[in-house]
C-alpha cells in the first residue's frame, strides 16, 4: 500500500450531494478531496425535480444562472383517474417565490451533475478523484483513515482526513463502517421508470399528471423541451423485462402519446426501481457524517429525494468550516443530525401520505378519491397548501433557538428578496451570519456584529424584508450561513450578543 496523504475533508461519493458539500467546503477554504467509484457522471436520468429552497442552494454554489438554462418550471399538479378524467387541478405560479426562484423546477440529472462538476473546478483547493473505491474507514483519535483502491490499476493507498462525509448512496460503505443501519418506515413499492425523447409536441397540460388508481398508479411529467418521464406501479407478477420495448410500453403511455408515431418516440431508458422509505438510526460517529441516500431514502411522490441530500450538505458544510477554522463549539456539529433527521422524517412522511392518498385502498379507495378529490378545492386554504413549496422548520438545537414569540420563525429560511443595493439578501450576507433589523444598529452593536464576522442589513420600511419581520412581530433576526433563522426577537442588543464568532477565510483564500 502506497503512503498516504492528508486532507481537511474527504467526501466519499461524487453525486449531487457529495459535489455540493465539496463545493461549499471549498468556498470556505477547506482542502477537500472527493472520492468516487466512477470516472464520470452517471449518464442515466434519475432525479428530475427540485424546489425553490434547493434552487437557492444552487445559487449559493454559483450555478443558478447556468441551471436556469437547463431547467423549466413545473406548472402544478393534476390528479386524474384511471380513465384520465381530471379529478382536480392545482396550478402553480411559475414566477419566483420569496426564495427568489420558481417553486418547482424540472431538469435532467446528468446535465445538473455535469454543471456541478464543472463548477467545482473553479476551486483549486478541491479535487475530484474518480475510479476510486473506498473499502475501509477507520476512526482515529485525531481524524479518520480511509483505505482506497484504484479501480483501474488495482493499487491501494491510505488517506487521512480531519472529517469524512459519507455521500456514497443507499449501499453506503461509510454507513457500514460506523455501524449505522437503515430503519424501514414500512414502505416498499416496485415501480417502472421510463424516459423518452420526442420532438413532436404531446399537447399535454404543462404540469405533473398523477394517475390516482390502485390498479396502476402512474405519474407523467415533461422534463425539458423534448424530454418526458413516466413512472408506473408494477404488479406483483410484473418486472422490467415485461416492458423492455416501445411496443410493450405503448399501452401504458398511450393516453399521453396518442397520435404520435413510434418513429418520433426515442426510448432513452426503462428501469425498475423499488421506492423505499428508510432513515439511518444515526448520522454521525465522531468525525464521520452521513449525507444524502446514505442517511435516508425518500419515495419520489413529492420530488424531494435529491433535494434532501443537498439540504444535508448545506446544513453541515458551514458547521464543519465553523468548528474547524472559525471557532464554533463542537455542539454545532451535534446540531446537524438533530436538525436534519427530523426534517427528513417529516418530508418522508409527507411523501408517504401523498403516495397513499393517491394510490392506496383498492377499489374502495378509488371510489373515495372519485368522490372526495374533486371537492378538495372547497376546503379553505387547501389549494394554497398543496402548491406551497415551504418545508417544515428545523428542530430546536444549539443553532436554532426558539421562544414562545418566535416558535414559528426560528428554524425557517428567511426570505431572499432583492434589496435596495440591487442584490439578493443571500448575496448581501455572503457566507457568514447576518443580522436583519428594522431599526439601525447603534455603533457599539454594529462593532459587535463586525467583530464576530457577521453582516448587518437594515430592512427598509415597505419592502419585503421589513414586512416579513413585522408580520412576525419582531425587530430583528439572526440568520445563519445557510439562510435559516437562528434566533429572532425585539431586543437588538440580545440578538447581536447571540451571534457566534464566525470569521472564515472564504472563497478568496481558496482562489489564492
């Protein structure tokens, strides 16, 4: 075995979660090495949707404009019965939300992954090493040791790191190494997933179509100008082998492709997936952390699978940077699992409830849906709730402090409006903490903010930021580097003194 090398952070797995984490760490100036089994991006499409909160993470990575060129907003959800009669339709405005981006966005995962990897090359302190298999992870007193194998030459080597992030998917080697196990949330369904390219217009409603049928639940969505995705529940006796050709698939997709010649339909792939709901019993051991599919598996009914991994990366990266280089206490690292595990479990539960509501119950369930779904719009506020992309607040932790007055504010993302400077709030705050106020800070309070590496933003009366603070009846809020409200209230002195010291080197050092 060849001699080892040392890095601040080793990221095992070069998918969207791993590359996002590595980019964020690199922006904070940490030497980061990404180890991936494959030499390049996996070419087959998988995830196809992300929301405005996750889009905001892409903006933080510096790829929002590039992503806008390869994505299209989804216009809502249509529920149909087995005969494709519309039961209900929930249209969604495609204009930017308070996060600054459309609420639902469709894309091709290989295109996004290539974009993320190309962007990673901007950071000279981050390296991506493909064709590398991690086969052992050992925790040491002052770090972590990884044993890796070059999948081309067979040569083995040793790498040590201050921290290791396991972003290596559902069959995670890192998870096994720390003795964590996946706990089932009692959901397993086999589904057929197919992607088709078609230059002819299918003339379908430009949103997601959900077939609510206990016999054959299905989903249709347009991914891009010429790209379409279908997902169908498989019966017990069926497998992907029964649907390997376009002729075999025609009966399933005929309601959407009627009148389209076979020559105009290019089958890009057809695969069988088992949709599972699982969550790891623990996400951390010492300096080793689990992220993405290594920590949780989410059924795709609300399109949050890949986004959950990016949320993990956004939550953890600044905490590692803060503890490793900016003086934040070790309790900050403990807050990662506290915050993310509950949020993830809530999102998985939502996905399960949506899936069951649309497909469960046999013939009786189908009858109930036919009677009930067309009337859901009569319930006050339900339509807005269905199309609202806002996710639950994070659990109280060392980095989320709630009071009776601010329990609905702390732990949530702050809005991301365009300020009087012409820049969005996220850009104005940079990668550190921020203090948002409706009143000017005194010179002494401003000095505290600056000494602790934070930025202050005065919310102008009549603009979105001031209205948001006023709605929650607070004078100010401390916002974390991930855009989450840490604490809020009316006492500006208390808020400024609650700021942690977070003086980080940032991207400037990473580019020197």
